[in-house]
C-alpha cells in the first residue's frame, strides 16, 4: 500500500503527501486543509517575527487537529547583508525605479538591515509544541535539534545533494526532503553554492535513497499523480508538492499569480537571484529577464527581497503580472485544480489507478521474463 510506510507512521498521516511550505505565499487555511485531509500541511514562516509565528501556529491549531509542519530557514541572511551600504541600495534600486513609478508606487528610501534571529523563531516553535519542524539552508545546532527531539517534534531537513543528505542524517533528523532543481522558489543548498547543486529530482532521489537509511521525501517538479508514482517507484516514502497547491484558492498567492499558473503562462520558468538575492525559480517574465541581465547589481538576501517588494505590492494592485515575482516549478503547466480537496481527491484516485496499472505491468513483465528463462 502506497499510503503505509515509515513516514506516514512517524507523522500520523493518512497519505504521504506533503504541501510545500511556499515561503511568503503560505496560508493557515491551506496548511489546515491539507492536514485535515490526511496529508502534511506546511507553513513557511522564515520571514515572520517570533510573535507573528506564534499567532500563525495557534490559528492553524484552531483549524486543524491533525499534524502540520512549520518551516524555517537556518541561514537568515547572506554574507554582506549587515554591511550593505546606501550606495549599493541605490544601484540596485536603479533598474526598478521606473517600474515602481509606472505602477504608482513610492520610491523607497534606504534603511539599515534589521535581522530576525533564527534562534528566536525556533523558540516559538518549541514553546508552541508543533507536530513537525522542517527546515532548509542548513542544519540547526545540535542543541536546538536536541530540544526538538526532547519534545517529540518530527524533524525534516532539506537536501539538494547527496552530501547534504548525509550531513542531515548524521545530525539526527527524522526524514530528508530531497529537493531537485525543478522546484519552484528557493534552492536550499548549504554545502556548496546553489549553482553547483542543481541535480534533478529523478536523479537525486534514488541516490539519496541508496545512501541514507531515513525516509526520503521527493520534492521538485512533481505536479501530478504520474510524478508521485514515479517518485515512490524510485524509493521515496513521501512526495512534497508546492506549485500545484499554490494554484489553489486557499493559498496565499494573489489572483494574478494563480491565473499565471492556470492559464498557460507558466510554460517557461527560470532561475534568478534578482527577486530576493538567493537563487530561486519563477515564471519567466519581463521582471525576471531584466534582473538576470549581467550588469544588474543584486543586494544580498534578504535586502533584495525587501527592495523588490516595493515594486511587487503596487504592481499587484495595478494588475501587472509581468512585473511580479511569480514563483513556480517546472511542472507549473500541469496545474489544473483551484481547490485543495479537489486536488487531493484527484491525486489519491489517480495514484491508485496508475499504481495498479504499474503493478499489473510489472507482474506481467516478470512472468514473461520467467518464461524466457
């Protein structure tokens, strides 16, 4: 049975389906809907201050008595963020200024970076006793991981390479999300630069499965039941999907973003540092192309992310999707459903159908080979 394995047992799930945390496009409603269905809803809280995270957790608990995961970034800023100057801000603002003006936005002024401490975010998760903690961009300290284990909180680390998976296993996590470069949003690499860690999901998953003893979750470029069955056939015990859920009305994506995913505008995606300062995948549009030009100066994360928001907020109000960061994975054009329950119903039904067909074919193939011998 595809629904019964170490991951579903450890997390208390009905289905080994995980909703990607979606960063700033998470919503309590989406997280709760996936968890209540029997999968694992996730909420990306890396950009939130501790008290805002506490509020989110309590709202999700009110909506869902089932297990859910909170996701954080271990690495909160890039080298140079604290030392970045007003001159650098002005240079990075220059290519955006004309667009900000065209959509009726206000030209932003330079402000020194005020960091949010990862340790403070973590303390809220521990205080609130969440069911699962997933993380990217590194590995928390042994002391932090020990605290989560002491409270019985399931730990899910993200690896973009086999070496990262090995490091996570050695750190004592409970499961590993093997994230291929097809995934939408940010590349969570932490041992090597992101540009040097671009292994595809279908190549990464079996290598991680063969290397570690932990349950592996396949993530990146999986947009329908066919991709899920393929990932399970490669040895994954769970599948994480982000873009497919992003297209649902329950997500935190705006209407322009969801329309782009559903109306054929997501045929081409590309990697860029221009949206946030860290390598990430989104729909190829005018903004992405302009920010990928060689002469564009990009601020360190999260300064570039904050700068681009001065354009994206008024651009959304003005109905200008070509000037928005539209996060999406390479499977975005497979997005069909606008409702979480409909999406999950469809996936579960089709997985069973495809899985049965694959099993029948495999049995037939074994019989044919046996006769030949």
